[in-house]
C-alpha cells in the first residue's frame, strides 16, 4: 500500500511527527513548518491567540511537528487564506517554558477577548530530508533522500519529472528544468540506493507529501537521478516609500529584471503583496503606478496570469523567462497596504 513519505519518516525517526496526533498544524506558509497556528478543539480547527506566544512557544510547536529549529514568531494574519470570520479562537493561551514536547504540556490560562487580528504564527526550519549533492550549487545535483538517518541516492527508474518539481520547490530553488539518469564518475553516489518509489503529482510542497511505496529494484549508481532547478526566485518593489510599493522586479539567473503588464491583474497584485508580507493590494490608478518610473535592463516576465491563490509569483503561468513583446513603459508596478513585519516577541 502506498503511504505518504512523511508517515514513513515519522515511523522511522521517532515520535516527533506523530506525537502531535494531528492536533496542531501550521497553515498558509511556504511549507508545512511555517504558517498560522491552528489546534484541534472539539473536532474543529481553531486559531491560537498570540498573548504569551513567544520563541519558547514556537520551539515547542516546532518540536511537536517534527520540524527543525524555531526561527521566529509571526503574526498569523500574514498567512493566507484569510481566516474565516466564523472560525473560532482557541479558548486557552499557552505559556511554555520551551522544554515541553508538545503544546498540550505547556501551562494554560483562559483566553479573554482575543480576535483573529491576534492570531499567532510561527516559522520553523524545514528538516533536511532531501538534497542535491555534488552539483555546482545547491539547486543542481544528484538527488539524495534521508531515510533512517542515512542519505541514499535515488534510481531513475522510480523517478519522474513531477518528483523533480517537488524537490526544487522543497529546496527553495526555482523551477525544475531537467531530470536525467546517470552521473559521471565524479558525481555518482557511493552509499545506499533508496528502496522506495515516490509517486508525486508535482503540486506537493515537499517530497514527504508524495505517496511512497516499497520498490524492489536492481539499480546501480550508474542510474542515479540528477536534477537541475533554476536559481531561487526573488522579487522586490523598487522606487516607492517602502517595500510594499513600487515597480516590480524579479530575480532570475542572478539578475534583476522587470515584468511586463500584459495580462497582469489584481490577482497577480494579491500574490505579490502576500509574498512580500504586505497587506492587501490597493489597485491605484495608472497615474499613481507610473510615478515609480520605468526600469532598465532585462524584462524577465510577460503574460503573467495568476489566480490569486499562488503562494509565489513564480507559480503563476507566464511566457518563458526573457520572452516578451514589451518595453519598459509597460513595467508592472504594485501598491500594497502597509503591514507590520509580524514579529511578536524578540
């Protein structure tokens, strides 16, 4: 029977992941270890008030979810989708010392007068479970997965381009551009070969979310999988009074370039504002947008068509990088509402 790889890892690596028994989760982040905090109460998911929520609380939560180290506390309001008005707020506050194994072990007191404006969020490191080894950078190389505390290479016969897309996303790289069988002698694996087959749709956040099943094979390291991803995607707004307004620029192959406004709409504005941690898009008139001036150099994207639900602009359909029929008078500019950075406790 095929099982999610995350469940396989949980069984093999101890109680960290299973210890939560699905009673706590992070919602709306770029991966399962980041987002708005929600706990299960009376068979429904409720948010957690940020009173007393600090780095000790985040450390406990990260441990319970089987994530890596606690990175920072966040306002849960920065994560989409927007919390439904009828969703409840947990009726207790957590006061953790930081050494507990789960939030249920922390001291609690009644939560009074909390609203969704005070929803708690958290960022944990994503535990390393996949890597690209022996390549020219962290976004190119031989695929290796960590299983039972051992790094194993992956056989091409049990691999797909959809799985490569997931790996690139999990590593924080750009789009998958290549997956192939065979490495040269200098980049072939030396140790174990993964005894499982990952079945991915290509939409998963991490390889752990793909279905996985035991797979008997006679592969050798001559068939190790090699994957290449584009460099990490970045974006910024320039020429405005803050990072939440300005002409849009995106980073590709180490070079910043502008985006053409063909096909651009409010849905794309929404994706950009969310990705930058800003508030809702304000959709000002063209006259206001033009005050940020034209860009120079590359025009990287054209015909960008977002639904508004994408976590990153990179996931919106568009022409291939660098292909356009525009000039810099058509550069996209975005204006978002200002929003606090989200740090609740140093």
